[in-house]
């Protein structure tokens, strides 16, 4: 008799089963507008729940430390090949368990402890791993920062001035809360002027880059990282890409055996599935719609008198500033949450409040666009956001809006019980 129970989840563990059901209901009934979240397809989830989860595969395709990797090899190689096809690059490492792991591997591959890195300030829209002090990137390396101007945009001349003073080994470009196109070509010129390696972290915009809806970091960046679960709509994980064989070898060693042990074969296989979806002709329409929806959101908010950092957006998110309001990002996040709209509080340029309170919110379009929502729905949602913010302490209004939006959300269901 087998020692493995064949019971389904409901029978095996009713507590977790109920939580999965409740989470599915939450994802269905709330409007998910956290700019870094998305809905992955049932096929991707099916792969993540597959028998590949049982397999150890230390090493790389066809060069493993364990037997029985013949199918894992093919799955990882498919993910690599598809990633290279999507981004037009020569090398991809699809093993990073996350974007932070991917970024850590880039530094480990190309820097020595204490080397200087220049990245975007976290409070201006950068990421923890771009040199922020609480992160390994700020602890192990000498981190310096550039930011945005009061108009919410990167001033590339100022980045060059800072780079000339700092003389960094690596310049990191890419952001977590920046609504404008990143000019990778200009960053390349800056890196060349000071002899720095250019590292692009495209975690937020990768799905747009894949569709040609944002400038590509190739051929400008020496190394590029991304997560696979944000605008790429794949499984939770990371990836590193480059065109240089020497850098690729160093990156591979930095990931395994440098930072990680066995790769998550089920997740690498799921990355391959997501990449196939991205290579389909429909992807371009999705990416275009993500941008169109974010633009509508920004316009509605501005028309209703709210300040949008940089006065609009070129990508998938808008950053709303409450610097001139008597409520904070934290208040707005809570009020919108009560109304069934999930966003996150965010610092804004010229921030006056603490990072736990903030004077802004970051609102994104990728997840609701994946559900099929278009400009008309984003206009309705933008106005509901403003209704909540206009009367931020009105909990009755929040409850009413939550009910209204639940009806809207249910017209765009993407998961049913058989798909999770
Ligand atoms: N947590 C991600 C985001 O929300 O942008 C970045 O890692």
C-alpha cells in the first residue's frame, strides 16, 4: 500500500482548502490594483502543481549533479530558449527563486564586497535590492543613489553628475514605482562615461518590454533581471539575461552553487508555459491595454483634482500624491481597501511623512487588464477611487462602493473552482 494519501486537498486538509477558497474569492471580488501583482493562467498554475515539484536538478540543463533529470533538462531549456526569443538576448538563467535572488546573483557575479553601486533611491521609486541600507545590497556594497526631480522624472544629466562623482562599478536602472519610460540608451551613455557596468532591473515593465510597448534594455544593458510574476503574468520567480558569454558564466555560478541549491523545476517549467503565452500574438494587445488602462486611470484622477506624480504615466502604474492633502497614503490605502480596491501606500518625491505612513499610493493596471477590463471599466474604477478619497472617512460610502465593485468584478471572473 502506498504511503502517500491520494485524498484531494479538501479531504486532506480542510483548513488550507478553505483558505485557498477564501483567497480565490478575495481575488475575484476585490479589484486588485497593486502594480506588481497579476493573475497567472490555469495552465501556469497546473504546471506549478505538477510532479516536477518532486525533482532535484542542481546544475544546468544536460550538466546536472543528479540523475533522472532528462525531463527537467528539457523543461528548463524550453524556458531559457523562450526567454531569449522574447527579449532578443543570447543567455537566460531561469533559476532565480525571486527577483531579489536574481539581483543578488548579479552583484555576486560582478562585484567584490565593498564595491560601489549607484541605484535609484528606494523612496524615489527604486527597489530594496538597488542599494537600500536594510537590504544585502546596501550592507555588502557601498551604495549611492540618484532620484527623481520634483516633477517626478529622472533627470539623466543629474544621474551623470552623480555617477561622475561616485565612479560606481555598477549602475542599476529600473524601478518599482516610476511611471515614466526608462531611457536605457541614455543610461548606457552614462555608464560608458564613467566606465560602469549597466544593470537593468525590468521586473515591473518586463511584460511591456516583451510586447515592444517599452524600450528594451537590450542592447544597452550588460545584464538584465526581471521577476516573472508581475507584468509577465507567469509564476512567482526571477530571471537573469545577458548577451555576453563571460557574464553569463559568472551569473550561472553565482546562482548555483553561489546563492541557491536545487532550482524549482516546477516553477521553471511554469515559466516556460508563461513564456509561450507571451510569445502568442495576443500578448501585444494585452500589453497595449495595460498601458491604455493606466492612462485612463491617471486622466480620471487628474480630472478629479488629484496630483499624479509626473502628471501621467507611460507604463502600467500611476503614483498618486497626497502631499497637499490632510490624509496620508496609509489612510487612502485603508479606505480603498474597505471599498474593495487593493492598492499600496507609497512614498512620493518630496515626501514629508514616514515610509510607514507615506503621502501617496501606487495604483496599477496589469491584473485587472488580465481579467479583461478595458478603458470603460477603468473610468468607472478611477471615479470610484476619487469618490472614496473625496470623502475618506465615510465608511458607509466605502461599504456601498465595495458592493457595487463586487458586481463589476464578477463580470470579469478568471478562475473558477476547477482551475485552482
Ligand atoms: N514587491 C515588489 C513591488 O511591489 O514592486 C517589488 O519587489
